[in-house]
C-alpha cells in the first residue's frame, strides 16, 4: 500500500506541474467549463423548475411540480444503469434571458417558487444565483407532507493570464414526515415524526481557459459538503480533483486525472471512507470512429482495485447510424447523503461503504432528419449494492433500513426525440432491468421498469406552450416486517401543463399532475399524493 500511495503521489506532483504552463486554443468542447452556471432562458425552452440535491448522475432531471416529489426515484450511480441523453441537432439559438421566475400555488396547500438570475459584467466575469421553495400537505393522510428549499450561488472569473477561477456555494433544506405507520393503531404528533435534512456545499476550481503553446490544458478543484439531519447524524465530505491534458493534433487528448474523496459519518459510531483514484486515458478521434482507452486505479484504506476504462464508437453512415460499446468500472461511496437522498424515509443509523461495479455495454445511436435515437443493452455487476427493507422497530415509525448485497443487473434501454413538425417535440425513454441478488430474495425497493414519454408544443409564435407527460414505473419488491415479500403497486401517471404569455416577459401557467389519481406506494407504507393542480405566474427578464 505504501508503494502504491508513493506512486500516486509522484504522478499527482507531475500532473500539478502542468498547471503552471500558459494555455492557448482550447477546443470548443473544453471551453464548457467556463459556463459552469447557466440560467438563461431560451424563448421556447420550458423554465427549469427543479433544483435537486447533488445527484450523482443528472439524467432526466427536468421535471415540473410532480405529485410524487418526495417519493420520486433519484438516479444514483450505484443503482440500475440509467438512460443518458443522446446528442441533439444544433438549432438556431432563440433569444436568451438573464433571469426567470415561476411562482404559484396548488391544491395540496402547495406554494411553489423558483427564480434565478445571471449577471455578466463583461466577458470575464459571470455570477449567478438561484432560489427554490416548494411544499405540499395532504388533507387525507395525517402527517403526509414535505418541504424543499434551496439556494445556490455560482461564479466564474477569467483572468488575463489565461487562468480561470470558479466558485460555488449552496444550501438545501428538505423536510419530510414518517407518515408510513399504521394510522389506525398509532397516533404520533407531527413533531415526533419530523425529519429535516440540511446540506451545505462550497467548492472552488482553477482551470486553463486555452491550451498552452505546448498543447497542455488543466483543471483542478476542491469541494466540501456538510450534511446532517434532525437526529444528529452528521456527514462531512471533502473531495479533490485534478486533470492534466496533453493534446495531439488538436483533437487527441492524453489525460491524467487524480481524485481523492474522504467521507466521515457520525451517528452512534464514527465511520470514515477515504478513496484515491488515478485515471490515465487516451482518446483517438477519427471521422469514422472514436476510441477511448484507459485504466481506473483506486486505492482505499484496505483495497487496491484496477478497473477498465474502454469506450469505442464506429460511425457507419454519417451519424445516421453509429455502433458503440464499452467496458468500464468504478467505485461509488454509499454515503448517508446519497442514500437518504434516494430514500428520505431511511434510518439515519446506517453503515456507509464503497460500491464497486463493472459494466459491459453496447448499442446503436444516430440522428436522421426529425429523429434522434439511442438503444443500448448491457450487464453490470455491483458489489455492495444498497437495498432498502422495512425496520421492525415500531418506535421508528416504519422507516427503512439499508442492507447491502452483490447484485448482477442485465438491462436494455433506449430513448428518442422526434420533431415531426415545427414547434412540436416528442420524447421518450425506457429502461428494463433484471436484478439478480447474490444473497437476497429480491432487489428490495428497486423498480425493474421505468418509462417516461412526453410532448411539448408551441403555437401563436410562442405565446402558448403546451406539454404532456406519461410516466410508468413497475412496482418494486418489498420485504415486510414479518419477512414476507410484497410486490408494491405500479405507477402510471398522466400529467399536462400549459403556459400563456400575453406579454413578452410575463405569463401564467397551470400544471395538472397525476390525472389518474394513482396513490401507489413507492416505499412500503408510504402512499404518495394523488391528483394535484398548481398554477401561477412565470416571468423572464
């Protein structure tokens, strides 16, 4: 282990030495780091209304006020393979706005507020901020309620010496209630079953704006997160990330990345996880194919693992038909924050650990006229996959415990975007997983099938915007307090919404969610909200 740590330290020092060199001509795909915060509204794009706790993979996170906000599945890396967005055709950019606002009230005593603004003094400084609040309360189930509040600040500054600096600061406070108990037998006060999660985040990054004369570029940053709940469980996460890149022929990068992550969790006992990654890789880009070859080396307190990092794509028909495949592996920390974000009704006392996975996949993707598509199949084996089972202690208000198992996942998935006529966009995504746990009877509380289909249409030169969405999720298997297996109900949701802009910068909106009034349980014992309607004003400026 000492030899491994020394080797990693030497390579880290070498990669840091690249940072002192000046840059020049960074390709366009590397300039994106300058725009780490972007809240401008496109004239026809729907307003972004949903901040999230730090998702580990932000796939399909664009959602408006949903009837099942506190029960929704949050995508996490160690969970089932996720649909990833396919590349879209570049359209002419519509007028952009520096600020937006969406504020309304709904049938579930649900206020909703979302606003953001970005300030540009010149081409070198950009500062943005966002504030979000929403809550809901049921009149039919005692103590069924939640609230979410978030505020984020983000800034980027480009200096004259070709160095860029960025920083971020954020807070999120999410309140829940453990209402999943037997209401005929027990009568708990609202305060006794309350849960509150608080997340504080701060981060800073330094990066090269352009490549140096020697064709080098770099970026590096630090992130600190502090997370706690109402039961005095506390977690601190500190991460460091540095990447040095040498460019060949302006398009073939040789990358060396060093990452460290330390998570300390304190509840009834103290637990600590420390990981160090060394990730060298090389990418070769050709008009007909791309190849990414690398290795992902991980050192933990007790293990040293080497994961593959291979991706390849073959363009057979000018981006109309592309075949791709990959073999990759990594580790994801099962932290208190990630697990309670995925399931807010989890017991605060838990064991945190590393989830290790290896994944093989292949598929096709392409873009032809009005259609963008992608289809993929793969196999993923996860060691220390988190599963959720009911706790047997009635004094804990039917909260869920985290257990771990090795789970093999075979999956198929696909997504598409169709634009048959002007201003109409139809999209869909579907994923089907077959879970095979090594020890457990089932993959508790992990749904096998997820489908999301939507459409949006603009008319009257953008004054009216209509949208519709259908969402399906199969019922997961749950382990009851008696040790029996129960198959929870499936979800089928139909939602519609509309915006009307009588003025260029001010409009009104209405969203109707869960029109079929589905009240299934995503988590055992926790019925979700039924039909709800929310409406108010929207603005852009």
